[in-house]
C-alpha cells in the first residue's frame, strides 16, 4: 500500500488547504481526480484510493476540507455554505493550475461535488458520488422535514444549536472516533434502530464504551483521525450542517441538473444514505452509471476499498481514456 503523502499548504482565496497528492499522470493526458471527503472524515479517508488511482494513470488530489484536519478552520458558520465552498474549489483548481477536474466525493463530500457540478459545470469534467445521491430540491426547508419526521433528536436538527455539539464531541475525541466508524448492521435490524441511531450526541453521551473490535478502521488509522480532530476541533464539519437550509434557499429557481459524465456507487447496508434514496438520480443526472456494493455499509472507502477502486478505475478508463 502506497504511503499516504505528506500535506502541502495550498492557498485558495482566504483559505489555506492541506493538500495530499499522488501524480500518476505527469504528462497531463487526463483530467485530474479531486477527492472530497465527508463528515466526520478527513483527506486520510482516501488512503486506500490515492495510490491505486495514481497507478491507474491519474493525477489524484485529496485535501482536508475547510474546517477539517490541517486546513484552515474558521468558526463563522456563514463560511461553510455550498456556494462559498464550491467557489473555493474553483480557487483551489486555479492554484493547482487545473482547468477541469473529475470531482469524487463521499458523504458530505458527495453533496458538495454535486453542487460543484451544478454551480460550476465549466470546471467539472466528471462527477463521482460515493453513497451520496443528488436529490431534488425539497418543497420546504430540509431541517423542518427532518424535525417533523424524526423529532428534535436527529443530529441534523441538534447540530443547528451553536457551539453545543462541537464542545460535546471535543470532551472525548477518541470515544467519538470509535463511536462513528463502526461496522454496518443488517437491514432487518434497521427498523429497531430508528430514530435513536440518528441521535449522535445522545449516543456519544449515553452509549456503552465502543470497542475496537466493532470498528471499520484499525487503531492506527483511528489515531490519525483522533490527532486531526484534536488539531481542528469539530466546528468546521458541524457548520456544514448549519447551512443545509441556506443551501436549499440558494438553489431556489436554479438549474438542478448535472450534465457531466457521472458515476454513483451505493452501499447495500448504508443506513444513513440507503441506496433506494438514489431512485430518481437518473432524472437529474442524464449521463449516469450506477453501481451497488453488496454487504457494505456507509464507510465504503474503508470497508470495500478494492471494490470501490475497481468500479472507479473501470469507469474512469472508459470515460477518460488517454
């Protein structure tokens, strides 16, 4: 396995990003692949993808999102809306002297790469969503829908409260990481877990001590996350959730279609982003290929790295041949 590269500081606009690169295309024959992580992840979440994608002949760039890892982490929630973040993605491309890139995202990163393809299509050569589908704009504010469906315990709802969730998780970063990166449960057990499974702060406070045995990542990999969150704090990631309704408002009367070549990879056992939520994805993304990884939960890049890599590399080679 290729060693994860050391970060390089790259300034884009007002933000300096920690960027990790593996260059398998020194002649620049193909668009580079930018890997965008989710929450509560960091660029290191692409540890198992960076090397194989570079070996397949691509320039591959992962980076800590603003507010995560070793990138700048301003506390102002207004700096974390989709427009501001995708504008900064354009600035990052400029700083790296890239015209267009293939954007690949997981979880929140998936949401952001679809926004990038909607708002800045001229900078996007292709889009890859891992687990996260593009959804039609909701008829009302998304937080109100979640509150009505699951009550105030849903973590999206709880994360709207200023300062509280990030302060809570910071009290025991190791416990937080061990609680989050767990192996998936069978689908026939989902009904018994909902809605309590969505009470992330409550589980952090009240659940029994999480064991190393149920984790999807090794203790050594977990330590990388622990160190990163001790450095950055939790406010950056939680600020993404504080902009869910703002992002919804911004997309009013805007074109939701994504017209670049696109790939979506779902996971059969992903309770947080079940594959059936991608049922109407084809209507919004006409040039789309879909795959489903069986017996796999939300953390696809860790649980089934070979399957993810094979699907991505096959699609990339067919759609972006030299």
